[in-house]
């Protein structure tokens, strides 16, 4: 028997954040009204058992301040050129000179010879300076501030972080004393649903047998503890009891003994201690 409780919860927390402020943009500032507490915020409901994250601005929490990164100028030092506005010329490698080859021919016919000489000439790209204007900042040594996007001001406010998720608690009540089949294997197998109930704060069903009743109560209690620990709101709970059939077979081939299981309505197979080599026939023990 696979007992499973799925609890759909919502948690809320707040944190301070900021965005670039563009003059004239509407906002609700501190003092214009009372800022609601996290659980006072009216939010859209979502489909049960569907994980969902959402961020909502809390009204009446905004303040305008000078950008802490650029101190209101809207510009910061260009990291690419370290504020100099220039970078090393890639054509000459910063030397300011380019090595040029010159080919000369002497003699004629069989006596014709080729000579190559080299000279260092001024780089035409940088004009011999070894540096060129940095394209990113245009030679100014400054770029637009990435924090305020050049406005020089930020709007600080409180953001509500709203998270919906499922808490899963499950337990397998095994009628076979052998531990070869793990709870994970049983829970993933296809079985027959004995009962399935959806409600808020649903009481675990009873009347199966002592072990199953105790398992359902234990995982329901565990779910309640998790809800409290997360300071969460429970929106819905689903309790499912599933029966998974298991066939247990002991066998031997010559002197080798082994066993296998056929479990689930989808007939999954698990073999234990299967001999590495054996004849094609075996006897059921």
C-alpha cells in the first residue's frame, strides 16, 4: 500500500529592492497610504498543485534616491580602458611600429637573386602612438551606469515574493517482509487507487488496517508540521492510497538460488541474486 499526502502551500516574504527611476514615472510613495502587510496583499489565485513563483511590488513603499553607483551622474568609469579612453592598438600590439618586408632582385637569368630586408615603420592605425580610442566608451573613459541606466536616480521599494509549491509526504506499508523492493520502487509503480480525497486540512481516512491507518496519520501529521515550519498557508491537500500488487518468486538453478518480484499493474520486474550463468530451465522452490 502506497500512502501519499500532497500539500499545496503558499509562502510569502518581502525584501527591499530598487529600479532605475525616470522622472515623471508614477509610483506610490511612502506616506501616501498605508503599506499592506504580506498576508494583507490581495493576490490572484492559481490552480491547485501547480508550482508558481510571483513577485509583486508592495504599494506605498517607494522612495527616490540618488544612484549609489554613479552618485547621480549617470556615468561610471569604463572598465575596458580603465577610464583612460584608450586601449592598446591591436594592429601593432602597442609598439606604434609595424615591421615591413622589402624584396630586392639583383642580377639576371641564372644569376638572378632575391634579397629581403626589413624596416620598422610607423603604424597607420594608431599613428605611432601604440594606442587607439576605445570603441566602447568612445574615448571618453566613461560608460552609462548599469544600475540606474543613466538616469542618476533609483526608486527603492519593498517587493513581495510569493511562492506556491507542493509538500510531498509518503510511506509504503509493505506486506512482504523482504526488503528487496524499496519504497521508491513501489511508489513509482502503477497501482489501483483505493481512495483519493482533496480538501483543505483534510483528515486522514481510516478503516483499512492498523498499519495503513497509522501510516496515513503519520504522514498527514508530518505535512502539518512542515506547513507550520514554513509559516505557510495551506490552500489544498490531497490524500491518495494506492494498492500495488507484488508477486514474490523463489527459484533455484542447479546449486544457485535467486528470487524475483513482479510488481505493479505495469508488471515491473526486479531480480535478486540472479546467477551469472545458468541452464535454460529452473525449478520453482
